[in-house]
């Protein structure tokens, strides 16, 4: 619980987070649209601890002031998911802004897989986001060899058994079929090594190309290959809720 005699005025915290001007934030408070630690706040001048208190506007989490870096990278194909490589191969570090901070990559993408990867210097955030107990969904565009028939699609939707146990995706959607290829969207909570590739091998359609397009509420969107951006306020707030930080 925040100490209401200390801390920062709530409308100042909202303005600093980019939610609205102080005056507009005061109106939001008057309208009952702001919560602190699960309780609606309607009185003006309420003081909060922005690092500890959970603040929401219209139900959306407002993350605390940033003490850490939270980046999204559109990893190119052929790049190793490490920060340095003794053999001199291209790594994630080659695509990041110069910083003295030590960044962790959240989860891995194998060398031939491209797409969304999150990097941060917040170790607890990275640990939780990668941990399977929080069940953060990941989505992929998957191009496989051969024309996948509807029966095989149904088999994938129901789940397949691999050598280390069964896997059932949350969603399998057919995007297109060509003469010798099929493009799918696959979403799942699984984090096992090369899980999407092994699923497709199990149904007889090896992956030709694989790209991760989303992690929870974070989507790759139009971010060019090899470029980075910061997590938005809404993305970070939603992730903090998902991993219960």
C-alpha cells in the first residue's frame, strides 16, 4: 500500500508516463478511470510510489518509470542468438544500439529463424518472461515444404507427440498454399528447443522458413529486418501483468 503522505502526485505520474497532460489526468481521476493497487481513485492529490504501486487507466497497466532498457529486435536470418561469438559470427549485438548496459535476450531463436526477439537489462523481467510457468504465447509465420492437406492441418491443431512429449498449439491457421509450399500461422505457449520445426517434421512437412511475429501483446508489425525499437508503454504494461511483476 502506498503512503499517501509521501511519494508523487498521481496526476504527475500519469503525465510523466505520457498518458495525458496533468489537467487531462485530473479529469480522468474525476471520472473514476484510474486505479491504484486495484482500487479506483477519485480524489485529487493522491500520492503514489510509481515504482511500487500498480497504476491502471481504463484497465490498462501503466508501467513504472523506466530504470531499464526493453528493446524489440527483428532478428535477421543467419544471426546467432548470443551477444558475442568466439568464432566471429554475426550475433544479436551487431544489431543493437551502442550501450554500456549488459542486455539479455529473452528466449532464443535458432540461427535460421528470423523475427521478434526481446532484449533487456532487467534480469528478473527476462527470467520471468522466458519461464514456461507464465505461459506467454508466441506466434510464428511458418513456410513448409509441400502442400499441406486439411487432414494434416487438423492433426496439427489436435497436437502431435514428439520424442520429449506431446505438444498442442493454441492456434494453427492456413494462410496460403502454393504449388510446392504451404504458409501457416502457428501460436503456442511452448518454449522447448526448435519446437515448431520439430512439429512440422513430425507431420512430414519440413520448415523452409520460420519467423516469430509476436510474443504476448508485442507484435513485430512493420519493424524492418535488423532494426530495433523500444517496447511501448502499453506493451510493457501488459507484459508486466502477464508475468505478475
